[in-house]
C-alpha cells in the first residue's frame, strides 16, 4: 500500500493496542508503523510489549521504528499461533491501559489490533468484545459498529448476539438510535452533506406484508417515520437486493439488523480494506476488520492494509471532528 493513505497531518495522540500477542497483531502493527511518515509516528503510543512487536517486524521484513511502547511484559513469552492464558491476560492489559489513557484525556483515538474473545475471557475480560468494553468504560449510552470500506459502509443494529436472540434485542428505539449515530458519523466523520441511509429489513422480502414476519412493519418501519435531517432514510429494504443497490451508488450507508446480515457482504466486497468503527464513543475508535489469524501468525503472510486504513481513518476522523 503506498504512502497516500497517510494523507492527513497527524496532530492528536493515537493509541494502538497490540491485540493478542500470539496472533497477527504484532505483524500488522509493525508493518503499519514502518510505512508511516515520521510526523505520524511521533503521535503514536503502542500499548503492547516490545518482544512480540519486534518479532512481528522481523516476520514482516521491516525495521521496527522508534516509537513509545507501554506494556507490562506479559506478552513477551507469547508464541505465534499458540495462544494461552498469559497472552489472554496481556491483550486485556493492553486495552485497559489504552482506555485509561483515553479517559484521562491523553488520547484522541484508539486503534485496536485483533483480540481473541476466547482467550481474553480466560485472561479476565468480562465483555463480549471491544465494543461492549469501550462503551462501558467510556460511559457511552448508545454505541454501534460501523464497517467502512471503499465500496460499502454498513452499521449493525445488534452486534454479538446469537441469531435466536436477535428479535428480542431489536426495538424501534434501538434502530432509531443507530440511525442517528450513522447519520451523525456520515456528516461529521465522512463529510457527507446529505447522506442516504438504507435500513434493511429483518425477514426475507422485508416481511412480505406480514406473510414472512411482522418485525419489519412493527419494529423497523416506525424507526424511519421521523425525519433525521440532513439524511434521507430508505427502508425497510429487502435484504437480498439492497446491497446490490448500495454498490450501484443508491445508498451511502446501510444499517443491518444482525451481525452476519451486514458482515457477509462487507467481507465479500471489502475484506482486506474495511475498517471497524465504534460510533457513539467520546473518542475515535477503529480497528481492522479481521481476526487474530493464528494459522498464519509469525509467517509474515499477514497483510497490513486494513490496519493501515484503520489508523488513517482514525486520524482523519479526529481531524474532521476537530474542524467542526
């Protein structure tokens, strides 16, 4: 990826968490750091340990630049591709330190490398994922996950929920809150004057007038009834056709009702370039849209494109918010 991704002058302090030290986090972070301009690196604090980061740089064939690294050393014994409880505790510690710094006003943005939910839980993490932890720690009333790629931008009305529990989690108020978060982000973070937002239905054919379910008419449609200036809202949309229309330029962002409904098209279309953005926080938070990839950890095969884009988007969002 060429240096044009680093197109905004880096002025805020940016925290990058290393994620699971046994995954590809150290490799993609090291590669991203090596490609950064000097003025960006001066603004970066790595919440992680030097050992896995140095191993990640070696695996990727890059020189680890001089950056500030904050870590307690728990991850130094991590073996690529072989996660354990110590690494689980390490990844939790990295995140806790970065969030504490953000709460203290020392960071304007956090970029998180992938954690393992399984090993983080074994290491004392009491949340389903980054999003839930950040919302609780930073006192956010409503948050949403937005996946922003070159071709698709998709937010989720529900996040890490079993499919059997999605309907009970959906409410008109929740969908309305996500619509408002997405509209605010499109205007403030992405510079759209009048975004067009497509809201997906839950059921096949968006319920087919109740034949295939009542949720689309009873829960989703009322959330679109009030104007949400300056956006134009469309929906409930037939899920299996709406993404084609989005790719054709009809919508600027989509809101999916559940995890896989939104993530399957994003990972099909924008897999290596999509960025996960947490909307509704007091700071900017982004991350790559992929996991720990234990199967290739330590081999140097990891691609750092999504991490580079996550860092660049975080800086871009901070710059836009500072200008408003």
